[in-house]
C-alpha cells in the first residue's frame, strides 16, 4: 500500500523550511531555502511544486495536502497579512495559490498554532484534548487546544498570550504597549532581563564584555551553566514571570499540560525549574500539582511537523 | 402540537429557584423555595417532581429534560462537590438523583457556565460562537464559550477568571491567595474598594456612617447616583481593574463580546463605562474597538434560564 504523506511548510523571516511527513511522523524528505531567493510567493510555490513532484516520483507516497505555518497567518482566510518580518508584502492569498498549483487541499495557520497541532499529532500532546504550547522565540507565541480543537476565537487571532500585560507600565513592547509577557518571557525578554541585572547588580559577569546587540539567550544559558550569577538570576526571574503568568492561564483554561517550545526553551531546567516552581506557588488550589510544564518531544525542525500536522487535523475533521 | 419544555433549577446558598421554559424562552411556570426546607437533596427532588408533574398536567407541554446550575457543580460527574455555602454536605450525585426520579435526561454545571448557556440560547449571545459571561455576585464567576461549546478544560473546572491574580500581593482571597480579580471585581470587591477609599480619601461620604458589614454594592451604587465622590471613585477603580483584566482575557480568547451579569452589573453605566474604557485603553491593537462589553438581556431570574438552556444545548448536541 502506498503511504499517505503531508507537505508541511514553515515560513520564517529568513528561511522557508519544508518537509514531507507521514501520519506516524516519519519525515521522508526535508529542505530549506532562503526566502530572499523568491521575489513573490508564486515563484516559491511553483519552484516547490516542481521539487516535490520530482521527489515524490521516486517515493512510494501519495501527497494528500499542504499545510503552512506562518507569522501572521490567518487560518480563517488562508492569507498571510502584512507580516512585519517577511519581504513579501501586503495580503498574500497563500492557500489559494497552493491549491491552484498543487491541486490539493491546503491549509494555513500561524506558527504557534501549527506548533500546537504538531505536538498533538506527532508529539507529547498525543491523546490530550486540552493543552497549550508556548513558543519562546524572538517573541512569545501560543497555540491553545480546547476540547481537541485549536482556539481561534471570533476572527482567528485568539491565543495572543504573549500580549497579555503582566507588568503594568513595564517594558516597551513591539505592539506599542508596555509590560506584555513576551517582553520578559522570550529570547529577547531573557536578554533584556540580563541587561537590566547587569545595571542593577554588582556581580562580575562575562556578559559585561558583550554589547547588548550581540548578547543572545544562548550565551546567557552558557554563562549560567558556568555559574555566572547574573545569568542564573536572569533565568530565575524569567521563570518567575512566566510561571506566574501560566498560573493565571491555567485558571482560565485548565489545560492538562503546557509545552514550552522554541529557542529559549533549549535552556532546559534553567528555565523549566523556576517556571514550574512559580506556577505552583501562584496556582489556584483546585489545580495545584495537576498541570505539567513539558519540553517539546518533536525534532528540532518542529515547525515543519506542525505545518504537516495541520493537514492531518483538517482532513480528519472533514 | 404540544410544546417541548425544559426544567431549569438554580441552586443558591439560600434559595432554590426553578422554572419550566420552552425553547423560545417562554417561562410557563417558575417558583422558588428556601433550601433549608429540605434536609437532603432527595427530599427536594421528590417534592419538586410532584409539583412539576401536577403543574404540567394542566399545561399542553412535554418535559424533555432537567438542567441544574449549582455552585461547585461539576459537569463531567454531574455532582455538587463540597459546596462551601450549601447546607447539603459532601459529594451529591445530583443528576443521578434527578434521572431516577424524573426518568429524564439531566445535566448539571456550575452557575456561571449555566449563565453563559442562558445567554447563548435565550439572550444576547444568540448566534455567537465565541463569547464570555462574567457574573459579578459575591465572587466573580465566568462561563466561556469557544467555538460554540462551553470551555470545560481537562477536569470540568476551567473558567476561573475570578481567580486570576491581577494585583500581586493584593487583597486576601477566599481561595487562600492574594490579589485575585474577584477581590476587586465583584459585589464584595466593590465594597472593599469603597472601604479602602474611605480610609484613603478625606471626601465626605454617606458611606462613612454605615458599618462595613452593612455596606452593600447597591448602597454604593445609590450613593454614586447622588454624586458621592467615594462611591463614584469606587466604580471607576472597579472598572479599571476589571477592564484591564478583560483586555488580557481578550488577548487569549478573542471573544465576540463579554457579558456582565449578576447583582453588581445592575450598577449599569457606573460600571460598564469605565470597564469598557480601561479595556480599550489596555487592548492589543488587533482587537481594539472590536469587543463589546454588554449587559445581559435575560430576565432577572437569568440563572433559571441558564439551567434550562443546558438541556437544549445538550440535547441539540447528542
């Protein structure tokens, strides 16, 4: 019997990654291209179609659909709308273009929602009906699953947990307001916290020799592993803010588990331990010690799995 | 053709109210009894069954099911569990008792979730698939509807918006923590705010002559209507806390509208105006001026409508 496979596309600011994955999570091909190679989305789609056709001809597999995860991707309309960090501008009818070229069902959602589906179909959330995935990258994205379905809200844009205000009057956020969760809990937030602590504390730190623009959350993670006091306190504080926010999220949603994905989640216990600790400390008694904060169990190219999972999820439901 | 009707029961700390309501919201009978008349839930149910049988015999109506809204009611188990303010103690298998006596489908949920269904089936949320109902009584309850379904979470206890912490280290809450939304935004919260302002400000106020235990949110409302500065500032502050919290709730859920029900919502514009104002002021740009804060359009015995609506909602889905 020929295997059924799904094509998952992850559109990032720099690269477009894609992969062909079967229902069990076996990735039969994967690749990545710089987005700047393509002046228009049409150019990319035509080139991708040709590549996939050629590759599938050598495989015993039938492509059943195309799924896309994209920043500012709107599930309801299938469009990518004015994504701040893409060089394709305006309102792009992405699923329409895919359907025309591939003659297959095509679906699109934002990257954090795709991440949640990836976790549900292929990862640690298999069998869960209520959970949340928090992606800690440049910002904080979230994909929330309620009763087995993604939470889209009235216009497809629900799940902006990163833009809940957790410190009134706090750090300036890209959204124009102050104190949003993502200004504290994200790769950028971790860097901002480290910088704040360099100013506030007198402890020696290797971070004092690196310009702000060059500090990364990965460097802070390495410094913490070497015992750097500023770096260690940075992760404790990040966990305090994130854990406290997650306790409030649990009071509203009562998920079975919360998964942390994305670059900053690679800090592992440095981040997970204080996050779980402050979440429990601030948790309503009803939910104490009932909600796990878990790492993703997906491969490092999780976003492709999420995009491919969108197809399985949609075709299951129809 | 005989009319189909549903029996809705609202179990409160003092009274049990019930009513027989058709799908269009016509209430064909309603009554209320002090809960202390019944030593056990069985006694109440047998007495209610007899009364309803007699009343329905005179009406051209078929009862299709029984719905119950109760504090600490658990939808998944159909039980009322250790409700702090009921004189029936322990774990009460309420829907089981109802099914045995009425020989009809019976459903139970907590009072705020029933309120949301009442708004969806009979009230202003007709046709909406994503909305929230906030009940402002002694505490703050919430019923959240996502994609046309009540948000129950992993164990049926989701929707504890009243227990999200909005002022870290703030007012002591009945849940054992500090700064929960319901310690500010509820009838009790309004009274606490007034008391705090009596201490903080020097403005004359008629509230200064009333002991704390006798002040009610209704009195504060009346004082505000007479221009009492402390009472007016009480409602502004309540709206600031509630509106800011609702902006965060919108970022997560993106509802079409938020309904405020319950005693404290009777303050009308005194509460609605600052709530909407501070919600907009703190709203993520994506959702600005898109989410309405609305009063309930249900009759004053809204809780009975909510309980009756549970039956229509369940039988529709099965």
